[in-house]
């Protein structure tokens, strides 16, 4: 009996100890699981590469950014524009100060930038810095180290000449000109190059102005720019800055002229600069010009051809000005007073217009051949179009002229009357050249 009782007591003690042992194992296992989970969370934290709002940085093993709301991966806020955007709801990123190598090539500051951040950049004097983003609509602001003075701002890319400034600047990036912030990845770029190597062209001028065309010319820069020339032509007298987008580009750095299509009766203001690839030169102004109003086919989309002003011999013989003229061109002709000129195209349906030297007054017009009796000495324009609707055609035709001394008694033209009453009437006409004796 005692032996049986001892077995029972021993069994109870063993069973209790075994249960306690199992419980301790469970507690120990749970404790280690908690520690492992906490350690995993702690080891996943990082202060580089990945960001939370307000400058807090956090990373995952995949390198993707985490939003505080896991269902929302982009949030946008807006603030008013002053002279630039100097807010940074997403703080400084990256934390280290960037020092460009100034090789003239673009460098990537980070491929994980957010709108609503800024970077610190070391700059040196007499360099041209270009700031850009992989998002074409991003807005960039460049300030001093404390963000209290705006040096440059605008939709990317922004170009800034450092001048005498050496030290740290802030490079702000926003999603728009309203200083929008956005938690979505974009790349932030910078380029640094010598600002003094891009020599501007000179002697910018516009000539051969018609109601729909003109020719812009300049003297080439020396040395010639590697990426040709940028042209800025607008209808308001608002000068471009370093960040202005050119309206036109020359096609080669060897060219010193470009033909432009323009609107009738419009004043234009124009500038040009050298584009040296890594840098751009200063804008050079050419002033302004005004196109003539649209009259009877006084435009010339193919411009002036040939360049030289033609002087007829006035012997009464037909002379060729060009054998490869286009419809939509004009030629300059030296005219003498009291002469009869006949203008002829080899295409029988071509339409001819004769204007004064500036294209602002039509002297005669009609189908080829067209006869005009001169009453002044000076330059006239001899336009050819393919029809009376001022059609153009890029195929060759012969442009001819005949100059002779008028003979016989020429008839007056443009007979008309006005002021008709029951008893009177006024009659008027344009006198012939020469006037009848």
C-alpha cells in the first residue's frame, strides 16, 4: 500500500514537473519568437535610401518606398507660389551634401527623389549649373544655404550661373509651380560646366520681310558652338532668361541664317544664343520687326530669290531673272521711272504681284504676263504665285522681265465715278505713263 502511495506521489510530481517543463519551453519559445520578430524589425530599419514624409527615412529589403498609408502610394499638397518654392514637406534627401565633378556631363543625385524635398549641393564660382528631373513638369528652385534667397526657379530644366558664389546651395524639387509635393520616385540630376566657354554670335538681323516670311541672319560665334544656336522669337517684348525654352533651333553650327514663317501685320521680338551642349551662352537681342499686312499675294514662303537685286537693261528685250524660280518667291528689281515693265512666268497660269520695296503697297497684279508702267525710280518686289489664291509650288519655272520705253498714247486706267446726282457726276481715272501731251 505504501509502495502504491509512493508511486502515486512520484507520478504526480513527475507529471507536474513535466507540465511545468513543457510550459517553460512554450514560454521560452514564445519569448525567443518575440525577440526574433523585434530584432527583424530593428534590423530592417535604415536611414539611407528610402523615405517617409517629413524627412523620416525607412527601407525595405526590396528598396521600395513605403507610404504611411499602405493603400496610398502618392499624396499631393499645394502651397502658393512666391518667387520660388522653398518648402520641403519631405525634408532633405539625400542627407549628404552633393559635390558635382564639373565635367560637363549630367550626374544623378538620386533615383529615389520625391517632390517636396531639397538637396544640398556644393557649388563653385564661375560655373554654369543645370538642374533637371526625370518628370518633365517638375518645378525647381535654387536658393542659398538657408533657403532665404532664391537664385533661380522654373519648370525643369533650370540653368543657373554661379557667378561669384562658392559654397552650399539648396536644390528644391516640387511637382509644379504651385509647390506641390508628391511621394513618387523621380530622378534628380545636376550638370556643372565652365560658364565662360560658350561665346555668343553677333550682328543678329532680320531681312526679306514679307507678310508671311522673313530671313534671320547672324555672324557665327568663334569658336562655333557644338550644339548649334537657339532662337527665341515672340510677339511680346519679354526677354528670355537662361531657363527660357527656345522657339527655334538652327540645324547646324555652320549656318548663319534661317528662314522663318511669320504672321501678317505682326510685330516680333527676337534673340539668339549659342548652345555648347554642356552650357549655353547669353541671349543676344536683335530688336524687333513688323511684317506687312496681307495684301494681294505679297507673301513669299520660299523667300527672296535670287539674293541679288536684278537691274534690267531696258533695251526692250526679254531677260531671264531665274530659270529655277518657285511659286511663292519674290525677286528684287531696280526700276526706273517712265518705263514699261512686262513680267512673265513660263507657267501660263501663274499669278504675278508687284509691290513697293517693303511689300506694304501693291503696284500691280494679275495673270502672267503682267504689264506695269513705272512712275518712280527705286526697288520693287516681283512676286510669283501659282494662282490668284496666292498658291505656292516648289517646282522650277522661268522668271522673266522686259523693260522698254513706252511708245504711243497709253490709255488711262481705273476709271470710276462718284457723287452722281440728277444733274451732275464726278469722273476720275489714273493717268497713263507718260501723260498724254
